C-alpha cells in the first residue's frame, strides 16, 4: 500500500471517480449499526479514505475516528465532515506504523476493502495494531477481496488494477489463520459486495478481541 | 529576532489581542476565541439537557446567580479565556512525546446553569494527534463556570497550536 501512490490517486482523481470511494455506507455496516449489533461507542475505521463511513457512524451517535495513510484523503474527509456538521475525527497515519497518533482504546474497529492493500508479510503487524487499539472483547469487522473474485484478471493472489495498484486476494482459511490468534471469529463467509463499477467477491469476518 | 518572554511552564509566549479573541503566540499559538452571540446563543438548546452531576444544587443556580444574559455570556467568555492556560498546559505536555504537533481544533460543549459542562466533543481538528484531542476534552469536562440563571449555553471554541 504505497503512500505515494494513494496520495497521487486522491490528488489526481475526482473523488466520484475513485472506485472504492462510495458515499453511502455498505449494507453490512449499516446492518451492524442499525440492528444494534454494535451500539454507539468509540469506533475507528482503518483505511477510511475520504471518511464517508466514519461520518455515517458519527451521525448515528458513535465517537468515530478515521485513519488513512493519505493526507489528501483526510483533507477531503475533514472538509466533508465539517460541511455535514459531523463531529468525528480523522488522523493521517500508516496503519503499519506504531500509531502513536491514536493511543486511545476503541470498542469497535473495522476495515472495509483495506486488507487487500496489505500483503501477507505485513498483515500480522497490522492485525496486532488493531488488537492493541481495541478494548478486551472489542468488536472487529474486516472485509477484503476474495480469491474467488472474478475481477482484475480473475485469477492469482496478486492482481493489478486499472489504477496500477496491486491487491492481494485472500481466502477464508488465510483469514482464519491471521485473525484467530488475537480474535474470536463470530462470523466468517464469502459475500458479494457492490463496488462503484462492479460486484466483487469478498471475505467477511466479524470478530471479538480475545480477552 | 524577537525574544519572547516565558510563561510559568518555561515556554516562551507573547500575548496580543486581535478583535474579540485572545491570541497567545510564541512557541505555542493557543487562541481560545471569545464568544460571538451566534456562537453562544441558547436558541434551540433543549431545556432537558442532562445536568452535570457535579454541578451544585442539582444543576440549578443558587440564589444570587447571574441572571443577565449579556453578563452570563461575558462571564462564560472570560472564564473560557482564563482556561486557555489549562489547554496550553495539555499541549505542552503532549509536545514532550511529539514535538511536531500543530494545527487547529474546534471543540463544542454546553455550559449548564449549575456551572458544569456537558456534551463536550471535537467539532473539527487538524492536530493529527488523538491523545492531545482527548486530553483537551477531558480537561474541558472538568471545567466549572460560575452558576447562572437561564438556559444552558452552547459554546464553540477554536484553539490553534503551532511553533515558531
């Protein structure tokens, strides 16, 4: 997930042309919130981009924080939140760093289409950060592209996108191996998620941090 | 080069007034803005706002409390300005861990007639350092204002931090 590449994308492409920049929150997140599976609490999105879902959570009463490696994305997010009167906060930070910018514990963490930007050698570090920033039994939702996806060439673990980003396509068993040391997996499945230009197969995992 | 005097924490500061806002400049820019009527107008503030549990007499002002609207706003404004030192102290402490912190934060809260503070939150921030934001919120939650008669008063206060 090269920082310069993300910065270039957010600075050179209109937000409505960035494939993953969808304003309305995904139905899965809405269901979790609107069925009170997770009630208003301290929440953090890793890889929040322009902050659409963080703003949504703030509108639902969450003390919501968004983190992204791109300063350009966070600038857009802050402007958007300010324009909508949303009291939420955004931090420019590398989720693979020490995340000293954050420090406070959260009750709910999620990443939506972030993990496929993080390759296997870096994933333990990232998941460790997520775990460290969650309270015991804190909930964690992670959704990333599945190796069953027919997009971007249709085969292979690493695939190049039209934006020249390279993504890693995961399997359910990989997710279990990655998450289980630190989380109790309550739900794991392969689902369809609607992208701006296509439907993708994705691995969905909903978890609790081990106490 | 202009030499700034030092405040109690040993940090060089200089002070000047710009319009209604107190501007503290030097190593730290910390400008708790005084209230404009629009910022503190109690319009649309629900009378059922939960009173601060720590407020005296169950959130109700005692006899002799300030009851003039202009005076209330003036007292609240001056009290917030005086609390600027508390915010500056929070910033000074966080600078030890990260000397690069700078930016602006706008916080909002509601001053209850009993003097307590509720609904403290960050409206917007470019500090990029959550520990400082949280510390600012925690410190504001502990503020106590002189009791007054009337509706709760919402406040929006921008602070600017920087180094030079």
